[in-house]
C-alpha cells in the first residue's frame, strides 16, 4: 500500500487552499507542474503583485498575474482544484479581469498587424532576375 494519499474530496469537505504550481497546472495555464514551477521561479507569476514561491497557498479571491509569451493574464481565483480536469472545468477556476482581456486583445491585434506588414522574405531567383531587368532598363 502506498504511503501517499490522493486528495479526495469527500462530501461536505471543500478545499481551502492549493499550492500555486498545482493551481496553475489545473487551471491549464501550463502544460505541466514543472513548467509552472519554472515560471514561478523566473518571476513570470505574481500573486497580489508580489513574487512568491511554488508552494504558496492559493485561496479564492486572490489576484494572480501570469506572463506567457509577451501576453499578461490578470485573473482572480474563483475556485480550487487538486487535479487537472477538462478545459471547461479549468475555466471555472478563475475569472479574467476586463482590463486584462482588453490589453491582451490589443497586443494580439498589434502582433497581427506587424506580421501583415512584414516583407514576404527573400526574393526567388525569378524575382531577382525581374528586378535586375527592371533596374538595367535605359
């Protein structure tokens, strides 16, 4: 028999707190707990505006800021989970602030606009020959 016990919710018992790395993993911000732990150690995750450790206890009504790939998610914890569930269950664990949604959408629009303005890349041999013919005309 294993000495580790699984966190089983019994009727009438509700979780009061969960480790931060576990919560980030169960809320599907990170694919694995180790990725969540690395992000916390790197300072990409803040609780109520402060850097914390992986084992910091997360409770409902706490504000968490998560920075991923130049995007910042500002969320308020609404639920706790020990296990990772479906995406719909994970979405019930937090509520993103309206300012965060607006800022994230603006950043995505800017990124799309910048990508649309980029040059198509290196010219092909055919393009180069056409350009040389155009420039060498009298």
